[in-house]
C-alpha cells in the first residue's frame, strides 16, 4: 500500500513538470519596423544624421567648450 501511494504521489508530481508548446500554428509574431521608417520615410542616412546631432547636443563637453 505504501509503495502504491508513493508511486501515485511521484506520478502526480512528475505530471506537473511537463510544459506544452504555447504557439498557435505558424504565427511567430509580427516583425518590428526599422526605427527610421516612421519619421524619416525610410531614409537611414537622414535618421543617423539626426541621431548623431541629438547625441552631440547632449554631450556636456561640446556644450561647455
């Protein structure tokens, strides 16, 4: 009886360890848009230039000297 009880308890504990796949079909989520597509019309060079300018205005050394 003890052996049967121990086996049932261990089987119950092991049953909770399984993890099911949590995807629905082939859907893997939507792809992210490039950061320069929204405000710069896809012009990556213009976006990089604006980013570089923004970083330089936050540079304390450049602002003081």
